[in-house]
């Protein structure tokens, strides 16, 4: 009967039967409430943690601060890649009451100082500092320059196990203690601590510290990195706070940059903008251009443009030698050049066996010696050998006949006009572009290697502030010798005041090389623009991106991405003025419009 009454009705208070219950009441009794949906399956309260279902939580409270708080001191905690909740309770304090307390405190401190002076004791710096701080705070409060607040800062950590929870607590407390800020768990008050960090505005812990306006402002958690400096060029706009990203790459430990982006994401546009603005600061720029994108820019700024191909009248002799630097000997220069040439011939001949490597080393040395170029020679007035000279030496050397035969197509065959010519170019302008667009695809990695080698010799000969742009660097990274040479270039560039910018759209090929990761780690600036879904996971692993940064790169527009400089990184949007845009644009529609405008003007 009791069961039926519970199910179908309820008793009247006077006991005169059972009142009926309506169907809608039965329905509402079974409806799932919001609390049921979001509440954990079980709750266990322990002295040092709570267990919420399968998760463990622990609440810490901050109880001690240093004398001074720097701006953004809380940012390392906010940006920590852990799961946690933070609550900051700020309670205004009546200034009149605090002034009375401060007056008493100042009198106490002043009395202690006077007593020590009367006893002839040594001055106590702690008392003197406290007295000065109290007086300064009193003045600011009386002049309404500052206000006083009571602040409570609580952090609730989450973990899958108690061990993981303890590890996270240790990490958080270590970060804070490094800044002389101390926190501890709310022992036997974990329930109150957890409630205090829920979005309920309930301060159950009430562990407060007095703080005036200036240090309180430094607690503000939503701080974005800023890359605005007093020198450098404008790279773009910080998308988080609209500040300017002004930066000088020559102030970092090395001057190298890597740029990764999918085709059409704006990597060449951004690089051209950097070139244009760097030229205003007396920086020479050299560009290896696989697609002839930088020709118009070079012509506009009065630079030089060289088209490197089989049929071109511009030639580079790979046997050229740089003049030794002040701290270099001719022996070192010659040896380094021979090593680089062996790397080139590995690329040209599709690899060398150890025996062929040794023969080639001896043949190159003899080819130089035939031109009276030895370790003791003066490199100022020399005539370096040509590829045909090396072929002749190999043909007359035991074991070198096969190598000479393999080189013949570069000295007498279809490709003879490419390598077997003396150098006839001069890079005496502030901007120089080497275009490889008309080079056959099979020869393009070789052409990039030779051009890069020539540029390296020029850089070593004269110390100047320079930037080298290697666009579509994956062409060079396709061979191990090309990748090795590029890595050596980035590693040694700083010594010669050179910053190397490596640009590629194929992160997969780049990272497949054993030198891909070292080139990135030897580049102080990394720029990631819009990425494709096929490569974003590789990018996330290489640059240790968060999920938010991963989605930012997937959803970015052209010219948007992430700018890494040292330990800082910000979301960037590249912006150019109208005049700059007309000079650097690669948009075919814009280029056609500019071309039509020129034709109409000439008519």
C-alpha cells in the first residue's frame, strides 16, 4: 500500500485516503536536470584533494608575494599546458581604515629604528626598507594615486592520478617560487577551495593578501606577448592586441629565419616586404629565386638580376676562391672550397664511392696546382681552373677515366654552357637576385648549390650586413650534400654578419632530410603562415604547437600566421602600404592590371 501511494499518489495530512497524482507530475519526476548532466558520478573529499568521478583535483592558494611584482609574472602559469582553474578575488578596502593602520605601523617601525639607534646597533636594512615602503604607500593613498585591495588567488589543478596531480603541483609551485611567490595546498579545505574556483563568485577560502593598485595590475592574466622594440623593421600587426611587430633579426643569437607556408599563403609576399624594409637600413640582400618572382623588386630598387640557365650569358665558375678573411689562412680557404666542390660533384654525378671520392679530392687539388694555386699562393691575382681542366686531370689519372667520362656532358655536351665557363657577373649592388626559373628541373638543385656556393664565397670575402633568401629551399634539401651545405651555411653565417632566410612550402620533404630539424633549431626566427591539413600534424610536432595554434594556422587568411622570435611567439598579420603592395605583389590579377596601366601610360 505504501508503495502504491508513493507511485500513484500521496496521503492527505489528516489521513483520509490518498490523493491522486497527475501524469505530468510522473513525467517531470523522470526529467534529467542540468545538475544531473554536469555533476560527476561521485565525490570523495580527502584532506589534500578531491576525487570527482575519475579525476583528482587539488586547490592551491597563494599566501606570500615579493616586494616587487613584474608585469606578466602570471603569464607562465596561464600559458602552462595543463588543465586547471584559476580564481582571483579582489575586494576593495576602505582607504580611511587602512591609513589609520598604516599610521600605527609606521610609528612601530620608526620606534624600532630609534631604539636600535639609541642602543648603538648596526642599521637594519629591512626596517629601513619597510619604513620607506610604508611612507610611500601612505603618500600615494592620501593623494588618491593608489587604492588598496584584499586579493585572494586560488588555483585548482586536475589530474588522472594522485601522482600526476602531485607532479603538476610541483611544477606550478616551482614556477611561482622562482619569482618568490609562495603557494600551498588548502589542507582539510579542499571542498571550500574547489568551490572558490568554480564560476559561482563564492570565496570560501578567504585567504587574502593586501595589495595596492600597481602590483595588482600585474596579476591580470590575459596578457599577450609583445614584439615591439625600439629598432628593427615592421613585420606586421599582432593579431591579439593590434600592436606593431617591430623586430631586428640582427639582435638575436643568430640572424637566421625559416618560413613555412602552403602555396599562395603569402610567404614570398612577406619576404619581399622584409627585403624592401631592410634595404632602408643599409642591409644588402641576396636572393636565390626559383620562380623569377623577385625580378621586378630588384629592378625597382636599382639592384641586379641574373638569370642562371644553360642558355644564359651569366656564368658562375664553381672553382672560384674567396679572399681569406682576417682570421683565416689560405690553407683553410682552399681546403674548405675543395670539400664543397666534392659535395657538388656528388650531386652532379649522382653520388661517389669512397674510392671515387678520394680520386676526386686529389684531382681537384691537382687542377688548382696546375694553375699555381696552392695553400701558400696569393688569392688576390689568380685564374681559377674550369671544369674542363678537372676533366683533363681525371682523364690522365689512374682510376679517374670513368669520372672524366661522366663529366664530359658538362664540358662538351648539351650542358657545357652551364658549368664550364669563367664567372662574368658582379654583385656590387644592395640587392642581387639569382633566378633559376629557366633551369631544367634536373639541373635546378645543382644550380641552387652552385649559386649558394658562389654567394658564400662572396660573403666570406667581405664583412657586410647581409640577408640571404633561399626560396623553395626544398629543392636544395632533396640531396644530402645540398642539405648539408645549407645547414653549414646557417651554422656559420653569424660569423660573417649574414642572416639566412630559408623558405619552403614542402615541410614533409624538408623534415625528411637529417638536416631539416638542425636548420630550424639554428634559426632564431620562425614564421608559420597558413598550412594545409595534410601537413599541419608535422608542423605541430616540429614546433610543439598547441591545438589552438594548430587551428589558427589552418583557418588563417593569406599573410596571417604565427611569428616566433626567440622564446616569444605572436599571431601575425602582414600588412603593406599601397606603394609597397604595387612593388611586391605576386597576385596574377594585380600584375596584369599593373601591366595594362604601364601600357596605357606609354601610349
